[in-house]
């Protein structure tokens, strides 16, 4: 299983490198710093010592139509972070975001992200795909991605709100 995850990671990394090459001229590429989380609805029997809420890691994000005025902003992302149970987790996916509010250079976008996740601690060590709500708030250079992950006992027996800092490069 580990070899499959690393092979998929290598494949996705190559896709992101190609996208990076194309995005460099278009400025649609962002560095993502995975950061903090807040857990809720935690099963205290499953996690008597609590959960890690400093989920540091790195990722990359590509905005396909950032410069165009389209109704849906399509995003491809991937990266890694230290998960709630102190293991390294990998994620790769995409999102469709709709603009909710704009004022000057400030924006609020909301949508659905569908991501592939892998951590030896989630879902009995089996990769899985999850559709999740996502909000992006900020400006063109700096923004926050905020994702809500509901409690799903088979995957992780706690809900979580997760934040990422997105820096345009």
C-alpha cells in the first residue's frame, strides 16, 4: 500500500511541476502552508489523550481561471501535513469555488473540494476520497482556505475545522 501511495504522490508531483511551469507566467500558482485545526464532536473513548491541532505541512495550489471572470473558480491542490494523530497525511484533489463577496481586493469564495487522502491513521490505513466544503477568504496574494471535515467513525472519530495559509507566488 505504501508503494502505491508514493507512486501516486510522485505522479501528482509531476503534474504539479508541469502546471507550475505553465502557471509561472500566469501567476496562478500558490504555496499552501497547512496549519491549525480545531476538533469537535470528539469520541473521548477513542482519543482519551486528545488530538494534535498543529497540523503543519506544505502544499501547492493551482487556480485554473484565476484571471478570468468566470462563475466557478477551479482549483487543483496537493500536499502533506502532520495529521491529528501525529502521522504524515497526504492529500490531492480539486475544488470548485463560487465568489460570494468582493470588495476592492478582498474576496470570499465558497465551494466543494473533492480530495484523495492517505494517512496510516485514517480509515484503517486505506486511502479514501472525500467531498468537503471549503471557504477561501483573503486577497489575490494572501488568503485562508478553511475546510470542515465531519466526524465519520470509520475514517476518524472526530470532526475538524482545518485552516491553510495560501500565498500566491
